[in-house]
C-alpha cells in the first residue's frame, strides 16, 4: 500500500503502489507515444525508453510533469 488518503468525508481510501505506477506508466506511455510519433517511433521504442527508469523514478517524474510537483492539482483531478 502506498498511502492512505482522506477522501472528503468519505473516510479513508487506500492507494496501492501498483495502481499509482500503472497511472504513471499510462500517462508516460501516452506522452511518449505522442512525441515519438513525430519521430517515427514504434510503440516498442517508447516502451524501451520508459522502462529504463525504475518504478519510483517514473512515479516521481509523473508527479512533476503531470501535476507540477504540487499536491493541489492531484486533489482537484481525483477528488473533485
């Protein structure tokens, strides 16, 4: 389990590491595929670049790039 989050009066919800990593990887994959498409990359090229980082690095980069490193956009995106 990655953490517990208070969900606006609905109690506490658990978020697993695997779930967070899957969200991060999906976002990175979409971003990488869009960028790689203009360079003629295949899906396998995007995956190879993505998986050069370990899971923790991918989650941290996702947090920085998708949410600007701030918790408020995460709260707005997932609990609003």
